[in-house]
């Protein structure tokens, strides 16, 4: 089954950064501005809380065509009826996640090295998040930043589409696409911004400019 999704403007929701406006309202505004994927990432929440937030997100995304991806919690993803699941290297193994989630769900995987990208099975994983491009405060335990040269090397090894993540902002869209990524995954560039819609619109415009 061919899954269609657009990695251009990939919003990763963070409960702390989104505190002022809230994750659900941030997602609604960002999608109005051009966000193409929304991921719910809340490492502090239990499955019940993830399901509660995820269902609220699903409601505001209804009819937009923008998929909701759940980070790391496969049970929550199934209960919500989310379009996708994203796992890291230290989370559930991709093959186990695919088996549990079924083949209809989009499955993303975080990849930090060329070796991990090379070993990836495209029959299991649909896309990869490659990074961190830069050091980022939203993930203090992240690996060594890879920069755009590292991004290009890892993208070249990955048999599936890639999105660049880790401290990337609107002004980095051109460099990320030049390195072979299909889009940029952002947290603080939208979450916690006074106007998430305008922030998303700016990123979408930079992506369009880079593709022109």
C-alpha cells in the first residue's frame, strides 16, 4: 500500500515550548500556515495522556489531509487512529513497531549515522528523521551534531525519504533540501512562537523558494 505524505514542513510538538498557546492550538495554526505533518512528542506523558492529546489533535486536523504522527507510543498511536508512528534508535525496534502498528501506518525512524541509514529496511520504514543537524535545547541528550555535510552523507545512504531535524529553522530550508532532505522538522521554530501560523508560513515559503 502506497502511503502519501509530505515531509516539507514537519512540526514536532513539544508540551513545554507550546505551553502558552497549547499543543492543539499550535498545531491548528501551524497547519493553517502550511505545516504538512504534525508529530506529537511528549516524553513525560503516559499512554492515557498521549491518547487524550492525540484525539484532540486528530479532531483539529480532521479534513486538512495533514497526518498525525505519534512519537514512540505505539499503543497510543493505535488507540488514536493516528496516521503514523515515529520511533528513535533507543525506542522500540522498527520491525517490532511495524508489526504492532500494521502496514497501513506511516512509520518514521530517527537515524544519526550513515551505517544506520544503510541498514534500514524500506519495507519496514517509510521515512527517516536525520540529525541533529545542530545542537538543540529541545533534546538535551542528542547525539553529536552532523551539520549539512553529515546530513547529505546520511541522506545518500537512506533508501527512503528523509527530513532534517535538530535546531533547523526557516533559513536552513535551502541547505537542507540541497543536502537531499525532503523537508525540515522543526520544534522551536513554530512551538512557542507568538504566531505559529506566520512561523509555519515562513518555513513553507522558504521550502518553495528552495524548490523553485
